[in-house]
C-alpha cells in the first residue's frame, strides 16, 4: 500500500472512532497511551482513584513512562473550570479522557469528540448520559456506583445492630442524580421495619449546617448518610457532630467508617477504580464507548468501626460481626 493511501486509511478510521491507538512510532517503538484525567476535586482527594487506575492499567501492560502517559488536571471543586481543562487536554491530543465523581457530567457532555471513561456515584440514566446501562450516550461509558437498594440494606444492617432504633435522620443531597429513587426505596424499607425517617436535604454547606442544627434539637436514634462526594468532603464535621451526641452514623463507603462512622456497607471502591482500566484498554484498542455497557460494582464490603461502637456503648451482634470484611479497632 502506498504511503498516501495508508494515511488516508488512518484518517478514515479516526473519523469512525475505531482506530486503535497503540500505534508504532516512526522509530518502531510503541507510542505511549496518552490519557487525560480530570477530577472535580483536588489531588489529595483523587489519589486513591489514580493509584488504583494505574494498578489496573499496569495489569494490562500500560506502565509509565514507557507505554503510558497520564495528564492529570484538577478543578479543586470549581466545576466551572472543567471546560477550560477539557480544552487543555484537547490541545495535548489525548487518546481518551478518564473522569470521576462530580466532574463526570461536565466532562461527558463537554467533549464528545474524545472518548471518555467515568466512575461516579450518580445514576447515569437520570443524569441523561445513558438510555439505560446497556446503552451509554455522548461517546462515554464507565461505572456507576449507584445501586438504589443499597441504602435500604444499610438500614437493615442498622436494625440488626440496634433493633430498638425507631427514629432515623437521613442526610441526602437532592442534587445527586438518582437520589429520588434511593429515597423511595429507603422509605419503603423503613416502613417494613417500623422506623420513622426524617430526610434532610444537604446540597451545600449552608444546608448541611442547617440540617445539623435541626437534628441537634431533636436527636434521633441514628443517622444514615447517603453517599456522594459532598458528604465525603464534609465527613469529619458530620461524624464529629453525631458522635458528640452519641448518635451512630451508617453510610456506604469505607472512608466514612475509617473516619469514625459506626459502619459502612457498599462497593469496594478500589475495585471499581481499578475496573476503569478495563474500559480504557478497550477504547485504546479500538472499541467505541457506545459498545461497552455501563457496569455496577460486583464486590461489596462491610466495615465496622469497633472503636466507635465502644464509644457509643453498642455491642455488635456476632452474626453481624462475622460478616464484616474489615473491623477498625
């Protein structure tokens, strides 16, 4: 094949989105996979994600600096900066963009010409970036941590530990896509268990402070915290508030138990982060995001903070303790 015809063929492949990027340079060496990473948070908040992503890519043969190059950009909780960061990655000619958490919506809808892989806690269908889990949109796919029934399972766990608990307060971000479905499932489970629930919308710090002020005047038996980036960012204040009033906190992600919540039950985040590498590898080898269904976690973990249980004067039932994947003491 003549050189001109070969180059034209590559151009056509790029237009269709099926060009495998593990190409060979003019010197005959493989070109590094060039990945752009955008986080809506800061470097400290994204370190676990990036570490697991690199682990997953290493398992598939991508190692810095030889076969992998990652551009890391952070908006430091200012999502209005995302379009500027996307333009920067476009100028750097990255092959694929990886994003997570609150930046997902802006990244996925903002740069459709570059394939994107995401991992986040919201519902992609409610957010409008998927018709259903089998049909992602916007040249992007990835992993959603949302399983609507999980908060109900956490309430069941609380009921096992505190069978006499009858009043539960819930902190939930009303702006988190899918939270309405989560709330409906949670309320149905609460009715089955005979538990009265009070929901407090916490989309921002001002509303969180207001909610905690109201809760302080009428202290519940327990506090359930729906998982999203906002509550993780503010977990220290939430847990300190609850513990000072001897109110156990139950949530979804292990980082909350590590910070003092009584227990958490939810996806093992490092496994979900590592799974993102599977999608990256598929796209780098020519797959289109629309061909790759969105996945939900398959590995879950129960973490119990025995130090918090002791402080609260609670004894964890043996049938609960034996199920724990991790205990903190």
